[in-house]
C-alpha cells in the first residue's frame, strides 16, 4: 500500500509539469531526502484532517461532501501562510493551491477510507510536500486542473469498485 501511496503522490505532483504548470527544480532524489522532514512539516496535520474531521463529517454527510468541507477548511487553514514573507506558500498562486488541495483531498479520502490509517495519510502528505519541492508549481492555474481531474477520477474509480463489491456481496 505504501508504494501505491508514493505513486499517487508522485503523479499528483508531476501532472501539472506536463502542462506547463510546474517545473522540475531539483533532482528527484531530493524528494526522498526531504521526506522525513516533511512528516513534521505538514504530515502531522493529518491527525486533525483525516483522523478527526473527515470521520466526524462522514457520519453526517457523504464522502464527497465531507471531502469538500475538509478541503475548504484546509484551504482557509493555510491562507495565513500567503501573507508571511519567506514561506514557501508566499511564492505560490493561492488559486492553484486551492485547486490542487481539492484534488488531493479526494485522494486522502480514498486512502483514509480504504485503510482507516492516519499514518498512510501522513505518508501521502509528506510525499506530496516532498515532491512539491522538486516539481515547483508556477502561476499558471489551468494545469492544476490536471491534478483535479486525476483526483476525481481516482475517487470515482474507488467509489465504483466499492459499489460493485457491495453489490457482489449482497446480490
């Protein structure tokens, strides 16, 4: 499962590069080297997002609606970083970030619902941050939609597989 999570993080980060929305600014091995630091530099957020908020929302709403609510709250949570000079976020386009955040939130939802593991969400978050230090986004917003389409496709495939599995088991 960890390998699949690493592949999902790589694809999510790399896709905008194909459409001019990011540039490779460091060698790929730097993502692996920065991974341990990224567990603390973002990954532990998942204790709150997927460990508490997502499951609480899913008791009242669908996975889709819960994911959208978490995305909005998560975006607002990060907003102050755009106003602090010297932060990584202060150099990035906030709209690009929101689109990508929504996209990867769908993947987080799948990871959490498929594994019930906050640790796997932490691993995905840390690898996303690590790969973003290699594939650095630019100001072009349109390429971020490639990640959004990817995230929604993965989410849809997961939901179809779960639905098919439940029909198979009950029918």
